[in-house]
C-alpha cells in the first residue's frame, strides 16, 4: 500500500489510470462520454459485462491501447452519502495499489447531487482513500529492509474540489496518526512515550499548540489522586498531559479529555481468561484526542480555544498496587470507594474532569474513553455510546458524528443511575455491586466530577476504537474513532 498520497493542483497529463465512477444502473455518466469515445466505446462495453454490477466499491480495469481505465461502482444513486463514498475511496485506492498505479486522474464532474454538496462528498472520498492506505508494519523486519516509499499522486478533473480532497486526506492522516499510536505496543507506548509524542506534536505545530506534562511530585501538588493511585503499581509513572491551542481572539473554550491507560491488566482485580489481550487499546480515547490536536496542527483552524487533557497511567499489579476497598478523596471533595481496580479509567478521568473544570473553566467538555465492556455488548462496533447533559452540545456531536461517519447513539443518564453509584463508606464507589447498566454506571460516576452547569459529553468508544474484522474503509485493528468526529465538532464551533 502507498506510504504517501498527494493531491496535485492541476490535471496530470498522462496518468497511469483514469478512474471513472458508475452507479448500479450501469449507465455511462455524461462526463465520461468523451473518454468512452476516445476509447472507441470500450467503457460502455465494459459496463455491459455481466460481472459488472455497480455495487459500491466494486472495481474493474479496462485497458485501451496505452491507457488504463479503472471503473469503480458507487451503488444506488439515492444511497450515495459520506459513508458510501469513504468505502468507494477505499476501494479505489486498493484497486490503484493492485494495478501498481503511481498517478491517477479522478473523474468527479457531475458526480455529486444537491443533497450531497460536492465539497463534502470529495472530502469523504479522500478520507476513504487516506484511511484505507493505513498500515502498521513498524515492527516487521521485512518492511524495515524494503526502504523505498510507494507514493501516489491524484488529480481530479474538477480542480475546484482540490481543497476538499486535500482536507479529506489531511483528516485521514490525523486519524492514521492516532491509529499508529494506538497500535504501538505497551512495551513501547508507555506513559512517558505518549507524553513525548504529545510534545513532539506541539513542536511540529509551529507554536500553534503548547504542551505541558504534570508528573511526579506535581501530581501530588495538583491533587491528581486518581492518576497516582491507578499508576502506583507500574514502573511507568503516571502523568497528566495538557495540550493547548489558543487562536487569536477566541472567546469559548472546549475541553477534550481522553482516557489514556497505556495498558489495562485490571490491576489486583486482574482480568481473567483472555480479557487482557488487546488492552493496549485502552489508551485510544487519549489517542483520538491527540489525533484531533494533530488535525488542528495540520488540517483545521477552529475559532475556539481547545484544551486537551490526557490522564495517562498503566493499570498494573505489584505490592504497591491500589486495592479494592481503598478510599480516595478527589480535588473536588468527592470520596470514592474502590470496589474494583479494573474500573480504573473513570478514576483517572475523574482527575482530568475535576481539575479541568477548576483550572480551565471550559464552556464545554467532551471526553472519549474505552470505558466499559458493557458498551461493546450493547452497541457492538457500529457506534459509540453518547451521554450528554446538554441538548445543544448533544446536537453538535450528533451532527458531527453523522458527517464524519463516526457514529454515536444516545444512552440515558437519569438521576436513578447516579443513585446506583452511592457507596456506604464513601460518597460513591467506582463500580456498583450489581452488573446492571454498566456503560451508564461509568457515565454516572464521571458526572460527579463535572461542574453541574458545564455542558459535558461522555463518549464510550470501547466498541468502536478497534475492530476485530475489516469494515471498509477500516481494516481489523485501531480505527482512530473520534478524531474526525472531534475535528468536525471543533471546526463548527463559533
Ligand atoms: N478498559 C476496560 C473496558 C474495556 C473492556 C474496553 C473491553 C474494551 C474492551 C475497562 O477499564 C474495564 O475493565 N471496565 C470494566 C468495568 C467493571 C470492572 C466495572 C468492564 O467493562 O467490565
Ligand atoms: Zn479496566
Ligand atoms: Zn480500562
């Protein structure tokens, strides 16, 4: 697969392939008629072939003399939306890779309808192209030896879409950045490593983003007790990573929080059977937030101030580990009885939320976390669970989620659930003795650390941030869920 993809500003004179799209009516689109004429009817003839159906993402190549055409199906015209276009983009780049093309011309004129603005459509197509070109071979000996970079240059026949294509590719790049960090194993991607990556991101932003890491004695001074306790048993020390983007003249501040558990063994409430495998992905909330900051550095220019907080720790075991029965008192005065050391994510998020409310005084908070196995049982990998105390914020998130293809579904957060979290010997416990409503218990717990009047959304991404089987444009593994969702929310924040 290509390591580098670029959108050319002008048309490429003799591209290795010309990509023509067609719907399931198998009709030649008006824009392609001239090409068909030049190819002596070869395109129209190819569309008539029995094995050509026009389902979204199917591809066929047709060689006419020295020219190679790639026919890519779009499915049903009235079903064409961002999700389909991402899949079509993915199929296109995979087909181009298969035929070894280094340059391609995309025939986009007249492809998009009123219902689907051309810029949004072109962006989605390019997102699919970029997302499908993700691979993670950093640890394979064979790729290290290969050395040479495979690259692709793309031009569209409609140059007014160049900016939209570039933006789609840049957002896919930020998503792939998050996916690469997510895939990095826990013996490499430690808390210190993640902090160093955040600092590197800030340096690369040319001053647009500042980074600060609170660790060691400073954690005690700042009363970040969740991080201290969860991180106690690991040789990799806990820290709170803060990234700040301040545009000129900004008035509103959005706080992003991402659960960054670099590895979750469950702690003394150790994960059993094969439950631990894959827990390198327990940092994915934080990686999605980092990806969104990467997008600010490279792809979007929000007009609001954005602060990102990544509470980073490794939930491990040792004689120094925190235990079930411990009681921890937080910065905002709320005391928590630990009933299960495997419900560690909420303990570190509580620090970031309470500290963030006090120090940053945000106008809105969005947290992303691989918080519960329960959300995977409830919603699978089709969408993330959304909890929100504010209708306007919920509307913004739902809208951005639909646009980005990072789907969310609302779950309730009534007082009844907050009641479930009340403990006998402390104010609340981190997990109720009954297994009812697990994803909601997590959200209800977090609500005790957010100022009541602050609009806040919690997105449980345990089912969506990594997947077991291919779901185009994604392959099995990390999806970077949340990066483009957050980018879209921030971009539209006035
Ligand atoms: N990191 C897990 C949640 C998780 C589970 C993510 C499976 C992805 C796949 C979290 O820290 C956890 O262990 N949650 C427990 C909570 C319980 C102990 C209250 C869970 O969901 O079982
Ligand atoms: Zn856990
Ligand atoms: Zn966890």
